[in-house]
């Protein structure tokens, strides 16, 4: 499969709030190489999620453009899929149908899409839960469903919007290492939104630190940790702690 | 989690138990001859079988049921269509909002004479009355249901390339179903009220005609028998909708 990178050219975006325009993104200029794991790190309200939605084609920028594989993004496309912060699972269907839902919308026949869905349910370690409903699962498990659904359509680019924001710390760490393994295996380009410095360092090849109002890139940070990364030896390493400290320094300056 | 699901299911099962003390009280008060207007329940039930046997009740029931079904079906179909449009498109909502709210609070019974002028002294007016009673609450609850859907579900469907024609049946309608069913149930209950009021005012057909006839003739047990019939009809209908809700929205806690 062809691997695609993402280029953001001079993206700007404002929203209207109480009748006055508020600039959310100001001249964002970023390049993401094919197969690379990139994180956007920043405080709440810095426009990270807006950036992700623009890349996903759900929002249109006021200025600038998103280029994926020499083509300008004008809307959602089969090359990308999104993992949502609030999981966005359909509460009235079971795990199997939720995972197959992207394929269902794309017209894949039932037998075929359920077979693909089962494969990905296994990859996210939810085998045996195919016929459970979302309200019977924990937050972490629900997000695994969200990840399986995003992977099932086999996108080149995976967009993840603070996927672990509302799961507890143990679940979060387990999930991070599973995600790291999956990324190694699936070789997707990943754009990851987070406000956690540790998470960004642990997962990413490169981190863009953003400031709030207007959202701008204030630093591009390359993570020099070896791959594959396993949680035990990475989190204790000197590079890991130094990287986190460095990012904290940058974020602290922004306050 | 599974346990709470089972509990909420059993809680909503219909139960006759709360009715028993009321029925006993009715019977006792009737037997004490407190008033000519309160015959004992047992007498009402016996009379009910009598008039059913005479065929008058049956005819009245059939014609009432027919007018109800026609009026309510119209209200259901049109109410769902308008409710979905209002929930999805702000322009449509702005245009109809005031009309719907006006009719929601207007005393529809007072309009029955106007309907009579429009639709004549027959079935048409009753159908229109049923429609007027049930349509607006269906519209309002459908609109509310559609607007209350988690926007990220719609974004999710769009992000996977879903078109509006896919999103409507796969995301929006199932998501709004709990509120829609509430509106439909309330609409049905109001529709029964509309049916009886329409028939009372026209006094030519159905259960309403029987009510007026027995009332004017002071045949009190017969009058109660008809009222009980309407109540039983409503309860059966409500239970049908409760059953629909339980089986269609089992996923809701």
C-alpha cells in the first residue's frame, strides 16, 4: 500500500464566539512524512482538535490548504480515518457492528465487513466482546472499539483526537503500548493529538508543541528514542525523562 | 451493567396490583348506595357484557378504532417527516416553530366546531380531531430527539464518507428513537382523547355517540361501561408502545 504524508500549508481558522471572531489557528505550516507518528501537544483551547478536524476534512480552513499525496483535501476521504475523543460509538449496535460501521458506510457486503471487523477486534484485544453493547464496556474498551473501527477501513493515515483523555492511568499505559505495537505492525501515518507530554514522547517520532489563542506551532521536537519501544525500558531511560522535561520547559514558558 | 438492564426492564412491566385497591373501593362505595351516579364495579362489568352482546358496543368500537387508526397514522407519518425536517434544518425549524407551539398550547377541543364546518358531520371531522390532538406532540418530540443526538456520531459517520441519506437511517433516526417513541406514545394517548371528544361533540358515531346517549338517558352503568372501554383501549395501546420501546431501545440504560 502506498504510504501518504500530510502537509499543512498556512492553515488559519477562526470561529465566532459571542458575535466576535476568535482566531483559533494562525498560519499553521507543518509537514508529516509518510509512515511517521506525529503528535500535536498543547494546552486546552490551542486548536489541536480543530487542526485534526481540518485534516480529517470535517472542517474547512479559512485560509491555507491541506495536501495529502499531492491532492488537496476538500472533505473526508478513504485515505484517512479518525479516532474520536468521546469514542463516538453507536450505542444501539454491538461491538461487531460498530467496528464494521465504517465499512458498512462504504458499501462493503455484510459477510466481508464482519470478517474484517473480527480481525481488528482481535488486534485490539477485544475478542469475545463482539456481541457486547458499548454501555457494557469500560471507557478503555470502548476506545479500543473506536480504534478497531478506524483501522478496519484500512486508511493510510490515522487521525487520533486525544483518544486516551478520558481513560484511567493504568488503562492508558496498557493502551499506549498496544497502540505502539499496532503502529509498528500496521505502518500507518499517525497524527496524534494530546495534552500529555509523557504520552507524546512515548509514542511519537516528532512532536509539534502548540500555543493557545491563536494556535501556533512554537516548537518542533524530534524524539530520539529507539524503536520498537516497550514501556518498561523507555519510561525509565534518561532520554525519556529529559525529553519530557524539555517539553515541560517549553509549555511552561507559554503560560 | 447487565444486571441494571434487567432491572430497568422488569420495572417497566405493566402491573395490575395498584389497581386492586381502587377496584375494591369502587365496588364498596357502589354497594353502599352513596349515589345513584356511582354504581358498583361488578354491575358495570355485567352491563358491559350485556351491551357488547347486543352488538351496539362492538359497532361503536369498530368505527372508533377505524377513525383513530386513520387519524393517528396520518399524524404519525406527517409528524415524523416534519419533525425530522425541523430537527435537521434550522430554516424549517424557524419557520414552523411558532405554529407548532401555538397549536401545542391551543385548546384543540374548541376547534372541533371549525373542523365540523370543514369536514362535515361524519368520520372526516373525527379523523381530523384525532390528527389535531396527536400531530403536534409527535413533531415536537421528534425534533427534540433529532437535535439531541451526539454531534460527534454524525461527524464520525461523515468522516467515514457517510452521505446524508446513509446518516439519516443509520445514525439520526436510531439515535432519536427514544424521544420519537415518547412522542408517538403521547400522541396516541392524546389521539384517543381527540377521538372521544370529537365523537362527543358530533354525537353521531362511535363511542362518543354511546356516551351521549347513555348519559342523556341516565343509564349510568352503561355510561361507565363505555368509559371503561376507552380506558382499557388506552391502556392496551400504551402497553403496546411500552413493549415497542423495550424491544427497540434495549441498548438504553
